């Protein structure tokens, strides 16, 4: 890699433009995360175990596709921009297929659901992984990367609010087949935004990007030796499982435990609003104390919130919404810290091992996140099956208590593991700036 003269740092408008891409991606992702599994069980009528398997199959393939795309983008001479621009339209066209209501049941319905997921998730990987890897080249300054992560989360939270509020409102006005129409509307917003981001984004780094021609095995081995990447990956995977179990439990909790079906979407909207408000706070905290310390602070606050909700007992239904809002604030802090650190682990790996692994690192990270979502869906489906859950009838008292405890115990275990992993991460505040100076000067760290 060749050292070049330091360019001007990109201004806030440029960072904001790049971060806006996550509004488009989260119109898709939040819908899949918040509503797809519930759509399978309570609209298509799939048994919870089958729905969990269908969702898991899609999530696993999503992770595999992320890795394949990351490897391809790593070795591509065309840059990350082309992936985003060329993938935006096919991605938008594939999204409504997830929510089709076919006139048949049984195995054909399961096959169609899996096929729609595979198509959508493949195209999502083609655009999203290069977009995420692109953050390493928009700027190499740790503060800029924290701002990028903050803007991405801010736009992502805004999209979550749109999905949480807009989906039930639109479904109430679209009738039969409304899910697919809502998905088409979201795609009509997301597609042109991704095209604008792909065309207009520029990069400004002190390290000239180079095409990585190392073998896939060599790149993966370099990532396995990269302690910053490995420990961050463990922490982000554990947090992803915690967040997925929590989010996927919301609709079930409010419908069957709280007896308030409308409370689930309303809580999603409140959580999304809390996420928007929390982003600038966590951005300021992360810039001040560093991403690693911010992660530990956020996860610790999450454990406190979980403990309070656990000891409050099943009768404290009124506490559910404040608890979930607090957990959304925690998850926002974890997301900001994780995405701010991930580009820095690329620089750390190059400094320690001499090989710069960019897109493959983001592909592997995305694979871990998708495997976490698959595990969460499978865990939820398996536990609900053991509880005797049936979407067509009201669950008994034991099943209602099981729903509540799953949304406490699984997130708690994930947060504890994430703290342990983050304490082993070798990127405290200030370390990354020294690494960039050494790389720019052509000296090994």
C-alpha cells in the first residue's frame, strides 16, 4: 500500500450524505426484523417452528451471501460504488416478494417463502456489504468514522420509526395483499436514495486504497489473527442475538401477555424515536471516551434495565414499554460503538499483519450478524414450540410467562458475553490514531 499526502477531511455534508444510505437499507431491514417472522406466523399461518426455520434459512443464506460478496468486492477493480449503484434497483424489485399472499398452503408456501428470502437477501448483500466497507475509505479519521456511524444509526433509527409507524397504518388502508404493497412503497423510497448515495459519495483517506490479490484463505487467516476484529465480532454477534430476541418478542408480548395488540407497533415506534434521540448522545459519548469504553457503558446499562424488568414480576405490564425503550437506547449505543470500531479493526489488522482486508472483513462481520439473527429466530421458534404456542389461540399462563422470560434471559446472556469480549479488544481510545500515523508514514506498527 502506498502512502499519499493527507487530503482534506470530508465535511459534515459529505458524511451526512453517505450515512443517509442507511435510511434506505433500514426501510428493508427493519421491516424484515420487526414484521417478517410475525407475518409468517400470524398472517401466513405457519407454525412457529416452521416459521423459525424459514427465517433461519434466509438469515443463514444472507450471511453466506455477505461473505461471498465481501470476497468479490475485496478483489474487484471497480470499487464499492458500482456494487451499490448496480444493485439498488434489483434489490427494490425483490423486496415485495417477501410479503406475497399466495393462494396455497403447505410445502409450496414454505418453498415460496424461502425462495423469496433467498432472492432478497442475496441482492441485499450485493449492495449493503460494499456500502459498509466503503466507510473505510470515506475517511480514515476515527472521529469521522464515529460521525459516520452516528449518521448511519440516526438514519437507520428514522427508517425504523417510519417502518414501525407506517406499516400498521398502511396495512389498515390497503386490505388484502397490503403487506406487499407496503413493501413496494418502501422500495420506491429506498431505491433512488441508494442511487444518489452511490453516485455522489467521494472518499478522502491518507492511505491509498489497493486491490487485495491475496487468496481467500490468506485473507480469512489474517482476520482470524486480528484480535481487534475477532473480539469486536464476538461482541457484535452477542449483542445482535440479544437485540433480535428482544425485538422479535415485542409483538408477541403485547398481544398475548399484555393483551394489547396495538401496543406492539406503538412500542416499536417509541423505540425508534428513542433511538433517534439517543444517537447524538451516544455519538458525543463515544467521541469523548472511545468506542470500546462506550460499549461497556451501554451494555452495563442494559443489564441494569433487564434486572429491573425481571424483578418487577409479570404483573408490571406497565413497565414493559419503558423497559423496551431503555433497551433500544442501549442497543443504539452498542450499534454506534460497533460500527465506529469496525473500520478501525481493518487498519489494526494491516498494521499488525501487513495485509489490508477490507470488504472481506465486512462480509465476515455481516455473516456473523446474520447467523446471530438466524440463531435468535430458531431459539424463539424452538422455545415457543416448547411452550405450546399457536398463533390461532391464546397461550396459557405458563406460555405467557415463558414469552416474558425469554426476552429477559437471552438478552442478558448476550450482553454479558459482549462485555467480556470488548474488555479483550486492543483498541482503546487514541490507539487508532497512532496506527494511522504509522501506516501513512510507511512504518510497521
